[in-house]
């Protein structure tokens, strides 16, 4: 595994912890800002649709493909900005705006991360390293889910969002290292 792949896994680990911190209690937060179950669903739908559209329409462009490293870093930066938005959200409309930012972030990060990671694996070791990433993703999300519930129960959503922001800043800082990491393209796995 190349240095680029290791950097991507480290940044992703922190990103999935921060995702897990909030995921299971998302609807409770939406209720706290005056929303209901419908608005929680709409907010998640906005994120998913915006992310999917960006993956489909932006991630397949030559401009994007030639700048995977920069796009991955931009995705992490936008996730950090979007997650910082949770600190100031006071109503569902503001939540929808934050979900658009996070959807754009996901639509940029997902194809660039996957492309970089795949390009930095050899065909004979690809399954091993994708399994490493998938296992790490589930463990990190589980750790985050346990910690998120505890943080909100003991402290508050504000403390939770500050922890998420710190994790995102660290993940983004790690992701910036991919810009200077080895530029060796190993056999691409299709």
C-alpha cells in the first residue's frame, strides 16, 4: 500500500468516526431545532440527492479526473465547513442549506477518494486493502455512534458538534498530505 493509500485510510477513519457520532441521533437534533421526522427525511434526502448528482455530473468530468488529489482535499474541506454549520443551525431551513454543502462535499470526496485509493493498490492486493478499509469504516462508525450518544446524553449537541469539527479539521489536515504524497500510479484496479 502506498503512502497515498495510508493517508486516505487515516483521514477516512476520522471522517467515519465523526459520521457515526451524529448518525443515530440525527432525528433528535432535527426535533430540537423545530423540525419533525418528515424534515429529518427531507434533510437526509437533500444530502443524498445532491451528493449523487455531484458524483454523476462532476465526478466523471476530465477536469475532475485529472485533479483527484485536489478534489479529495476539497471534499474534506467542504465536509469541515458543512459540519461547522451545525454549530449555528437554528431551524430546518438552515439545516437544508448545510445538507446541500455536505452533499456537495460527499459528491466531490467519494469519487476522488475511491479513484485515488484504487489507483494506489496493486491488483493482487486490492481485495485485502479494500477489506481493510471496509472493516475500518464499520468499526469507526460504531465507535462514533457509541461516543455520540454518550456525548449528547452527558453534555449537549453543541459539544458533539465541536468534537465533530475537531475530528474533521484533523482529517482535513491529514488529507492535505495527499497533495505531497507519492505520485506513483500503481496498476489501476477496474
